[in-house]
């Protein structure tokens, strides 16, 4: 791994582009300035693109050429996702925590990766601020779920005038849906559903115990919730953080498993089964490496009771690498790629190594 590696263990967003085989890190340097670094998987090389970015001076004017030099927006507790709008790769950031005002925000930013510019989107005052929410973009619609003390969701639609229509301002979850924060969300079944997984139950308990009652499908057409109450298998427990990714799977590890690419989404909408890979971390003791475990959630629409989870049992194998592997695990082209550091334990400084697991 070569190039300008991002710094280790800071507020960090990670976004995957399957088509270009690139991984985008949105991170904060020692001076508190946010950076954009892109990792080219084929070349195994990092490039810091931050200096190329400029801000569009007028809010809500993505086509404007009135540009100013200004640092990238904060990513402190904001929800983020990568999407394609008008053929371009765009990072969407919503919400977060304003330390100066000691309050959550409803800040909404769009960062055009291909044109190296970003701008702020005005958000109506009745849209709730959110910290540590999750969000998913499907076709032309943005879904924002949860956050601290926010058991609700919002929806916004990107229109032909390059603006956003808020079609759901704040809709509370049904009483039986309690997911905590920040949780995870991912588009499944070709965008017909969104899988919602739980987060911390409160600010005092910073661990997640997964279970059937907290494995939830959101129907994007009916705007309804379904709990996988009969889901079988062993579930991850005492998890402090995880990353989830879509896989198309009949089996797992060395058998018929492949990464779902963007162009396959419409076909998958007809499938009655899909699988999600979850790479999960437990807390480590001082002086030990950060090493995750890999899990598979197999989901069925036609027969929910046959849905199940299983553990891949790779943690011991990953320990042998003798590197710290911290979050930012991604699935690209049949590979789970987990980034980490070769520095001494508790002295990690750079994301300078990655471990690849072939599916």
C-alpha cells in the first residue's frame, strides 16, 4: 500500500465505488481539517484529493461556477452515503453535532467527487436535526433513519431542478421498533426494502446485542416495518462497531458468493433471498490488536422463518496477520477488504495496510 495514507482512528466516513474499484475515505487530520482520500484497489495506492475541492458560494446552486476556497464540511456525527446524481459521484452528509453550539444540526451537504466541489443545501426548519443517524439513497430518494433520541425517519426526493423535496418530514417508528443509535441501514432486494440493524440502546451502554427482534425490514413502497422475529442462528453480541455490505449468496466463503454491483440492482428486485455481510468489532483490552469477526445475515422475503445468521469464524485467522484492523471494511469484487495499521499497538498513526478475504 503506497501513497498518502489517511490518519488512523479519527472521525471517518468510508464510501465504496464498485464501478471504478475505488474506496473513498472522508477523515479529519491533526489540525481538525476534513480530508478526502481515495484508494485505488488495483494499484493499491492512496491519493489525497482535498486540495482540489472548492465550495460553491451560493447554497442550493450545484451548477454555479462561483467557487471559493473553503475547508470541507464537518463529519462529526453526520450520516453519510455515496450516490450517483446526474451521472456524477456525490457524497451526501446530513446532520451531525455542532460543538460550538453544543447542539445537533440539520446541516445538509453535497460533495461532488468528480467535479471536486461541494455546497450546502438549505433544509426547512421543520425537518429534525439528527446526530448519529444512518441513511440510504435509492434511485432518487434519500431515507434518513434514527439518531440519538430520534426514533423516526425522514425522506427527501431529488427533483429535475437539482433540488430536494422533503416528502416525509418526521415519521415516528411504530412502538415495537426500537433501534437505538447509530445503527446501520442498507438497501436490499433491489431497493424494494431497507435492512435496519440496531445501535447502542442509550448513551450509557456502548455495546450492541443483535437479535431477531432488532433485525428489521423497511418497505420503501408501503413505508412499513417488518421484524424478522423467527430468524434463526447465532447473533453477534457485545459489538462496539460494525460495517455492513450487500452480497448475493447461496453459500459463503469459497462457494457461490458474489458482490452485487449497481447494474444488478433491478434484477435483484425479483429475488426472494439476499445476504448481507457484517464485519463486527468487540472491545479490546489495552495492548491488544483490533481484530473483527465476519458474519452473514441470510434474508428471505417469501419464507422469513428460514432467514438465519452464521459466523464465518475468521477472527483467529485475522489475528495471525499481527496488524490492527479498525473499521472501514468493504466488499469489492468478491473480496472483503479490511483496512488497518502496522504500527505498534496503541500507537497506530496511519491506515497503511489492508487485509483481503476472498469470498
